[in-house]
C-alpha cells in the first residue's frame, strides 16, 4: 500500500489477518463515543472558567494557561479518538485522545481494504469521505476569520515516517496546502510563523504534534519556542488545528473531574448525563487512595502520556502488576483509573494479544473504528489488527 508503514523500526506493525466483530458491537461503540463526547462538551465550560490554581492542579503547564481559555472554533476537536475496552456487553472509556490522535490512515483507509481481502465486510465504508470533509470544514472555519486567502501548512516531525505520512494523508484533503517539517518552521516573536520558503503561515495543521511537547522546545538561544507559538495564537497571528480546546480536553485529569462530578451527584449534570458516566466511564482520581482503601486494582497514567508510555498497572495493595518499560513521562503528574482488563484474541500464528478499540470522532460525530493489539498495556509496539464483519451477518441474525 502506498505511503503506509506496515513495518516500523524493523518490526511488523500491520497484520494481514482480520478479526471479525459483530455489527452490534460496532454500533454500540459508535453510540458510546457519541455519548462520551457529549459529557466532555458539557464539562469544558467548567475548565474555561476555572482559576489558574485549579488548572495547575489538573496538571496543565503554567505557561499554557492563557492559551487554554481560547475559544477559536467549534467543535472542541476536529479529529479525536476514544479508546475503549469491550468486555462482553460493557464498554468502558479508557481515555479520549482529543488533541493529537494517530491511527488515522489505518482506520479510515487500510482497515477495510485488508478486511475485504480476507473475506470480511467493511465496517468503515464511507468514513474516509467524512474525514476529508471534516478537515476541509475546519480549515474553512479558520479562513472565515481572515481577510486574505490563507497559507495553510501541515506539519510533523519530518523524520518520523508514521507521523509524516499520516500528516501528508490529511494534507491531500485541502487544496493548495503545503507541508513543512517542524524543524524548518521559523517563529518570529510577535510577527508570525514562517515555513521553509519564508512564507508566513496563516493556518497550521499539527495533527501529530502535541502542545505539551512544543512547550519543552528551546532554540539555540534558549527561547521557549512553544510559548512563542502559543503567543502567536493568542495575538490572532496564527490559527492552529486541532484548536486549543482539544489540548484542554486531552489531559487525562479531565476524566477525574468528570468522575468527581458524577460521584458527588453534582446537579450541574442531568440525570441522563449521570447515566452516561455510570455506563461508560471508569472511576478515576488524582490520587490512588480510594483504590488502596478498597483493595482494588488500578492503572497509573501520566496526565499527558501517550502510547502506553510510563503506564503502570497496580494490584489493590499498590504492588506493580504490569509496567511499560518506557518511562518518558515519569516526571509528570498522574491520574489513577480503575483497572479493567483488556480482552484477548488469538492470532493465526497462535500468539495471544490483548486488544482495545479506537473510535474516531469527527467534529462531534462518531466515525471510523479500529483495533490495536499487543501487550496488557497497549503501547507504540502494538499491532494494527484489522477488523471486519462476517458476510451477510445481518441476514444470518
């Protein structure tokens, strides 16, 4: 397949077999994504009005605070992905990758091609068109706030094949857009952001570039590049996609806020919203105390972690059950979430893998579904496991 990373760092990434999934499960996952999204949409006004101390307690960097409250566009996120655990009829939210989700081309483009090759019906038919429309609509929404035809640039780490090809896959949906690697972008303080040709950028699409990583960047003169970038957004000199609200919702500490509102039966939420949280969300806290007191297994996750990095699963007494060997986010604050074991699937070679579902949400609407499979903690060495439906499933009952 063109521009696809079936092998990463010399290891197999994309499997050429597929796992059958009932249509009912796919439908239920999309319903879960729609309902879970509605909870985040209800909660974000609380975050927009929260004082600095509250946001810092939730793990947000102090330098990002002015940026967090910017409301540049609706919906909250253009392309996002919920990660779900399906255990029998129960569907549980692990987290919402609201800001910089990957696994896009796999789910929208590659999954169904492989499923059809092995004799299964597609599950994401037509979703790639929805993806293209969402990307174009987001760019058009940003254009409306400008007086000129904008210069649209897509960016990523140029030497990361997965990031680059994912970004270029999205870039093709926007006529006239160009690509510029992150290391070739030039920030001119209080002036603008410029590409490798010296052209000023009006709209920056940063699908795989996290804000929290940008805030760590320094140039040779010690300038804080991420801070300067956010200042351009604050000053109205640059539009970025996903918007600031996506970064605000990316923090896993928001799950703890949602659970607090539910556990205290807060009247800010309606009865229907409390029911959604009870049905799909796992108890999540900023401290492990509640789980230790109940002798209940829990997962420790860095607030802005990704790809399973620095995730640890603890037994009810606090002892480590499983731990990811990568510890890139060990200095971050963490959240503590009730442990829900992943289901397992046996591959054709006999190996057993644990798997989780990713459900994309485009502009608030549920979309493509995909599966990543691997260890008990799903990390960046996990497989892309295509899924599909048995032929004539509905007719067979």
